[in-house]
């Protein structure tokens, strides 16, 4: 409980601030990430230090290329790193897969409801960058929850 409460707060607050302000607080990421690393030093919950460090590194590395291409923001990369601290390397990779699927679905729904699907498809075919942005913290958070739920036999 002591480990999962801050993780839950991180996901919830990141979703809210990213949705309304398109920002994910560096201070929030720093505090919750540091707590996760300290908790892993003392092996609280399921956290083990080496897994937390590997999860952090993998979480950052997975989204460096999309950040470089300006597909996602720096806050999303850092959020994925902190998610990695709590979930470890294997679940961090699974989270990234789920997040990309969820993000694609959310983007498709957004494009359909806003009437931008044709324009975005044209940009994709011409290898141009679309300037439409959407918050990605929700996709990351849903991906993290799905990764935990699908690997831990948690009954809702």
C-alpha cells in the first residue's frame, strides 16, 4: 500500500495536468520517482532496486525516439521513466506496448470526432509532421494499469 499509493497519485495527477495544461510537473515526477527508488532500496512492496533502475532506463529509452521526432513531449518521457521505477523492466516494456495501442485508439477517436482524419492521413502518407497534439499521460497511465492488471491476476 505504501508503494502503490504514490504511484496511483502520480498517474492521476499527471493525467489531469496533462489534459488541462499540457504539462506534467517535474516536481511531482522527482518526488514520486525518488520515493520509488528509496522504497526499492528497502525492497518495499514488490520493488527491488536493480529492477527499478532498469525500469527507469528502459522507460526513458523507449520514448527517446518519439520525443526526438516531436511526437511526444519531454514530460511523457520522464513519466514513462518514473513508471519504470515502479513496474520494473518487463512491465515497463508491456506498459509501452499497451500505451501505444491505447494512444492510437484515443488518437483515432479524436481525429474522427474532430474531422481531422483525412488531413492526418495525408500527412502520414507524405511523411509530414502533423501539428495536432493530444495529451499522452492518459495513454501511459492506462497502459500501466493494464500491464499490472494483466500480469498480476487482479480481480476487479
